[in-house]
C-alpha cells in the first residue's frame, strides 16, 4: 500500500514538472479550449485524474505570454476561450523539450542499468 | 457541478478578483464541466485533483493568472504589523501610567515645592530681644526667601527634579489644567494601552496557531 502511494506521488511530481510542456505541445498542434486539451492529453494516454488541474497552469501560461487566447463559438455550445501557442510559447516549448530529453536520458542512463540487473 | 462553480465564484469574490475576469473563468469552467458531463466523464477528469477542494482550486487559478489584486497586508508581514502595534500600545500604557502616578493629587500638592526654602542666614551682630526690631527683620527676610523659591519653582514648565537643601525633590505642575483632567487622560491611556496589548497578544497567538493548523492540513 505504501509502495503504491509512493509510486503515485512520484508520478505526480514527474507530471507536475512536464504538464506545462504537454499543454504547450497540445496547443501547438492547434487551438483548443480547456476541456478539449484534457481530451487530447487523454487520447495519448495522459490522464490528469488525481493530478493537478490544468486551469491554473493555463492561467500561468497566459500570464507569461506563452499562449494567446481568443473567444470563439464551440460546436453547438457557448463561446469558449481558445488557447494557442505564441511565438514565445513555441520557443519555450522547444527549450523545455530539450531539457526534458536531457534529464530523461540522464535518468535512463542510471535506471537502465538497474533494470538490466533486476531482469536477468 | 454548478455548486462547484458557485464555490469558485465565492472564493474569487473573497479574493477581490475583478468581476469581468471571474465571470469569464466561471463561464469557461461551467461550459467544460457541462460538456464533460454530457460525455459521461467525471468532474475529476476535467479538474484533476482540484475537484475535491473548490476554494483551493479557485485561489490557485486566480493566483496563477495574476488577477488577485495586491494588498497592503500582503506586502507587509502581518507578524511585523502586530509587533509594531503591541509596541505602540505598550508605550501608550506607559505614558498613561506615568500621568496617573505623577498627576495624582498627593504628588502635585504645592507644599512639596514650598518646603524647599533654605534656612535664612542668621545675622551675627544682633541681639535677640524679645520684641526687638532685629527679630522682626529676620522674620521678614525668611518670608521673602521662601516666597522667592516658591515663585521660581512654580515657573518651571512640567515635572522637574530640583536640587535644594542638599537633596533632590520632584516638582510637579498642577494636576488640574484649564479644562483638562490630566489624571483622567492618564487613566484612559492606561486602560486603552493595557486592553490593546492583551487583545493584540491574544490575536497574535490565535493567528500563529491557525497558521500551524493550516500548514498541517
């Protein structure tokens, strides 16, 4: 039980450090409103259930000028606030992805050895 | 779902988020929740971990968007403000106590100053006849010196320490000024100061314990 809780906590921490990059990646593909982003993330296997909400993150991205917003009618629903990546956001995404990959490779270099020893 | 949005609105109102911004965030949130509900998704799939605590969710969203107006109390640490208030109230109480003590009717009796007159020098070349003129002149001289000391002390502004007759005596002005009861003013300052200090210290302890409870939770 404790092991499971620890695993979930680690997943939360990892996701917290990369969720803003994931949101930027999603809106680089095309403008999206809040729940639409959640659906795009879920379609790729990334569920935010039990994790931090995307709305405060979207607020921060907007405040830092990494996304532009506009209102437009959604499919049959009320007008929604759409987010799209700004130029600054695209540059931040590129830099963030580089950092993520460098960190991932460094961690893999360590943990990959452990995995080889555990699985004979 | 509507209840969640209502809770968020209340929190934004409490945080003084501008109405236009709060309306926009509430409308977006309500539309997202409605769409998720129509698709059979749970609120947690939209809100993540924030679904269980609407107030924290709303506060976090507003703070990240930078739409919470800054306040004076947020810029200055509350503890520093309270300590400054306690210091000011302590000084007030001390001034009040000083006025009460020094301006009491006994301390301000004018006899204290009048008794400072030094003994008049006795002339060496006079004989002490029972009804002689020399004795009358001596008595007059003593009265004049005593009167001069009394007048001098009465002209000193405010409380003063006066050296006379080989000792130091406290001299005080009259307690009853024109239209102002110094003793009463001192009593009021003393009561206000002590009550303020007590209330401030209690509030300080209460807010500290509340902060610890919040941190634990």
